[in-house]
């Protein structure tokens, strides 16, 4: 049974885990905590969580392994990484494994809460697509099956990559700013100060454009991105 307000918090720092749990509980969430990868794995396998908050540096099984495993068994549950690792490559690795968001410690609880609420709100309603199938050049997007093809070749995308591609495609020919992408894909009305958007644009280009001669995703320096 799905628990809309239940969160799995995986954090091996006991004091920090307790603080986060208390704050989340005060905001109406039910929080299950795990202090190592094995305990987190067991909890995830027997419960259906609304959100997973996942540290990277964990005993027994690290957060990267768990993220990959969780995403393989559940393609929809939002996974937010909470970690002291702030290097760009760490973020790239986390997103590539299926993470939806990434917060570097120390962080403000209000920012974490805002991101959690975004994912909860998004999961409550399914977006209504006007067109089931959209085609641009040799790129085909099927909204019903959530599948993407280019030149007849299926291209696997994460949920966030799919949402970003849809935003660009639905506004084809129009430059979309980073702020607009934050608002419409991440539901954030403030700049997080990270390079998350650039990372995801890079992911999309590697999948959508790099293997093909014609490049569809364009950059207008200082303004944003658009589909040609």
C-alpha cells in the first residue's frame, strides 16, 4: 500500500538523522530511518515510500549502489541524495544512476523541505499530454508509453531527462532559460546555485544528439537552451 507522506531516510550520522527526522515529522511526514545500506535495502523492499533521502557514504552498501538498485526496482520513487560529496563528478554519477535531486551538506532544512514538497505535489497528479506522439526530424516521443526514439533507435531516458526533453520539444524554436527550466521541470522558483541543469542538458545531448549527425539541442549563450 502506498504511503503518500512516508519517507525513507538513509543516513549513518545518527545525530543528523534524528534532527532531519524530527523536522520532517513536525511537518507531517512519517519517517523510517536506516543507518546502513543493508537496513535501507530491507526497508525499501517491504514498503512503498513517497520519497527516499539517501546518503552516499554508508556502511555495508553505499548510496550509489542503493540508488541504482532502488531505481531498477522502482522507476517512479523520487530519490534525493544528501551528501558531503560536492564534486561535479559525484553529482553526475548520482544522476546517471537515477537520482532525481542532490543536496550537499550542510544544507538548510527549508530547502530540503521545499524539494520534498515539489516531488510530493508532482506525484499527486499525472500530467495530461495533448499529443500522444510528437515528432521532430527523426526524433519521436511517445507520451503514452513514455518512450523516445531517434532514427528508429529507442533511447532510454530517466524521468527527469524525459521531462526536460518534453519542455524543450513543447517549446520548439523558443529559447528556454535556466530559471524557466528550474520552475517547470524541478518546480523550484529559486536558483539552487548548482550546475544541475547543465548536467542534465549534457546527459540529453549524449543520448539524443551525440550518436547522430544532426544536432537538435542548441545553446544560446547567456539565454538558455532550445530545440532547433
